[in-house]
C-alpha cells in the first residue's frame, strides 16, 4: 500500500539552503530544515576536514542526509564568484566560520545581500560575532564549561562533569534553525532577509533556564546536586532489587501516592519528610529511608506500580535498550535510508510529528562534489565555464 503521508508536499520544499557548515552545530541546524524538505546544497572545500569522522561513518551519515554536494575553493576568486551565483537563487545560507573569515573571503551578509536582498544569512559560532571572545575557537565542551553547565553537573564535591551529549552544539543548532524560520516568516511579509546569529555559548547560557533565574533573580549560585532536583523531592535515582529507576513525585499529592505505592506510611508521617522543603533539607536521611523501601521491589514492578498510580517512574536505559523500547519503536523516530554503497542505514529522524505528513528521508549523505556540475548549471553557469572552473581547480 502506498504511504499516503509521504505523498504530501514537504512544508519546506520551496526553500533552498546553502550549507557552508562543518562539525556539528551548523549541520544540526541545517538538518532540522532538510528533514522537512528544504533543498540543501552542502558547499565543501577541496581539503575540508569535517571533524565528524569518516564520510562513510555513522556520525557523518546521520548529520548530512538529504543534501547534495558541491566543492568550491573559496580561497580562489573564481570559487567565491561561483558561490555568489549560487547565493542569487538561495533562500538561506548557513555558515559557522570564525567571524573574520567570511569578511576576508567576501562572502559575509553585507556582501551577499547585494546580490540577493531576500537572503536569510545564518551564522553560528563559538562565542558570537561581537565581543571580546569573538575570534576564539569554540567547541561544545568549552561552551558547557564557560556557560555554567559543568559547574552544576555531577555529584557535590566531585570534578565538574560535561553532559553525555554535545548539548551546546545541539541546542545552538536548534536555536539557529529557529532563527532561520523566524526570518523566513518575516521575509514572507517584507521581502527582505536578515542576518541571524547565535553561538554555542549563548545557547548554553539560555539552556540554564531556572538555574540562571536562581542567580539572576534570587542571587544564589547553584551548585552540583547529582541526580537530585533542587526543589522537588523525591526526584532522582533510587535502587531496585535488580537495578535502578528514576522516580519523580512532584508536589504533596504526588508524594502521598508515592508513599502509598511503597506501602510506606511512615514516610508520610515522619516530620522530617512531611513537606518538600523538609525532605530537601534532610535529603540524605530521606534518600536512605526511601532506598530501603524501593530496593525491596524489582524495577518492572516499581515502574508499573508507580505509573499506575500516576507517579512518573522509568528505568535507566542503555542506548541499545532505548531503541528496543516499545514507545520508541512506535514513535517512528528511527527511519531506514538506503545508501548506494553502504546499503540500508537506520538513522534518527525528526522528533516532530505533524498530521498528514512525515519528515523527509529521501537521500543519503552525498559523495563529495557529486553534484557540482548540476548545481552550477542550475545557477546558470554554462558547461564551458564549468570546464574553465574545473581547469583552474576553483570547483571540483
């Protein structure tokens, strides 16, 4: 039977993007848009090292699906001229050079808006386009450190920890994609583009959320609290007879249900644990008392009974267990895509669901420069001029 949803036009199919990004934050931003149909041209240099592993590797394949590739040498005037021709017909350009590089090459926003006033030009960098750190190299863990995340991650008194995923890269990419979409909506009214800017550091600081408010509003410096919650108790990791679970019972009504599931009325009547404030204040004693009850039961029993009572509880899954989980399998977040050489690849799809349409999973990550000639022809470059560009090695 035909997949009716897949026949609906992709919502961003009319948007053409020039992707000059490397590593993770920029490609992650572009992938949010290509997954919903945007036509993406991956602009690569002749000697680029993408820093996400081998081109045939899992990371590269997951990041760069749904793209075509062109190789331009932007150190040559002819290569820059070719990019300008591509920019004329583009809706969006995304780059993550250090701030000075695009100006030195002559491909900055002010230069390209001359040839395309409607161009949405997005820049994502380590520290932003202005300020004292603008020229510094920036990577995810640096942003996690400087943006405060590492100082509040880990057990109290232990070495600060980074998160297990590149959260600054990923959130920076999401904010960049959001900025692009906002600018495109505005352009549909005004006809004019915008220069969209974000950075790993800004994204990381924005993600501090209530921890930032604790300092900005309350004047208190948050610290490490491990798996606990600063205000809501019980919330965190507790032992089971055969492993560990995470339980979250926020609020007094939830706490009553929590105690009922464990058949532990003494946890409700003990004055030390009577309120969330008291439980948080005497967290060590409370954790010891609760752990004595939870470890009496297998994980599956705790998960079923707590959720049955309306108290959130879940197992701590390893990555293989995540993808074996019935809810994840039902969600469709894993999609198969056939690569012409590597065969069938299982890749992460978009976590966004829309009625009547699915995310696009149409094209495996491209071979480097595989579509160079086709892309140049679409920009109005003649075959004769393409050969001249190739002879000069301005394109490959």
